[in-house]
């Protein structure tokens, strides 16, 4: 369940483009054609699926405070977290070079269409953001880190695929001259981000309802009538709840001033 929740949350709720607006340079530049967007999106998924778990291993066993305890107790106090950015970027650059070699070998047309943006994946803030978010959220295992990397890459892939499809269709629309190009693209991106915000309650709405059902409200019903009996006082509330408060004899109830005056008047009349 934890893997499934992280998967859908990373794609729809914490989307790299629509929630944090990371990787916008490649998102805007390579989204003119669907075929190019699919190629770059697949490359981003592959890079994030490899770099996020690798950086999790680096952070867990090398960089963070106490990570070197496995080497011996004398290394337990070392903290290399200041090297996180350098190590993360080095890992990402290595994987991007591997992807570039593979794409150039097996798909020269895609390699030429991506151009400079393929090697620029190394400095794509969405790629680095995935590793930094993994570190800040303290993901517990390498399996969850791999899940987070793949799902974040899929979220970025869906974003660039959606905007590329819209830009291909909007090319034949009558867009006002001042908004043509990046202008209408930014407007559409903002509207899509607002739409993705509606997924925010997908994983939290049910929890709130279940909590409301479990909460028990304490209702205080005001007493409407008090009946004095010889042996006990009975409180009747809304004719539904009868509760015995205390057994008290009539002699123990102090007489008020009005009761005394009423008794005196009755005595005079009887005389």
C-alpha cells in the first residue's frame, strides 16, 4: 500500500512540472512535437529510475551523519552531507552520458531531434530535484527510492506529453498574435497545474471522512422538567432519557421563601 500511495502521489499530486515547476526549460523547448516529447520523457524516466536509488545508497551509506558507521565505530561521527550536491550531480551526469551513447547508437533520428537538450538532462533541475526530494523526505528503503524515481519520471513524462499534444493541435487554432508561441503555452501550463491540484484530495479525502466517523460527539441534553417524589428526584430529558440523579427524601430539600409563603397562606385559608 505504501508503494502504491507513493506512486500515485508522485505522479498526480507532487508532479515535478505542475506542482514544483521543475524542468521547465526542456518542458517548453522540446514539447513542439509529440514524438520528440516521448523520446525525451522516456530518457528522463530512465535517468531518474537509476539515479534516485543510486543517490539513496550514497546518502544512506556514505554522506549523511553517521552513515560511515559500517566501516567501524571510529567513523561513526563523520558527516559528509555537504558533498550531497556534488555527488548527486556526478551520478546524474554519468547516467546521462550513458543514455546519450545508447540513444545515439540505436536511434540517430531521435538523437538529432533532441539536440543539445539530451546532454542538458544532466543539469535538468527535475532530475536533481528528484534526488533532493528523496533526501529531504527521508525515504526509508531503496525500493521506495526506486518507486519514487520511476513515478516522478512518469509524472514529468505525462506533463510534457500533454503539452506537446496540445501544442500540435493549437497550431491550427486562431490564437491571438500576442499569445502565440510561449505565451499560450504558459497559460495552458498554468491551467493544467490548476487541474492537477484537484488530485490533492485523492489520497486524503477518505482519511478525513473516516476520522469524522470515528469521532464521538458529546451531547448535553438540557433538563426540561423536575419531578419531586417522596424518595428520589427524577430528571426527564426530551421524554427519551430518564436518569436517576440521587436518592433524596423530601425532608432533605430546603424550603424556599416562596414555598413558605404559600404554606402560610394555605393555613390561613383553612382556618
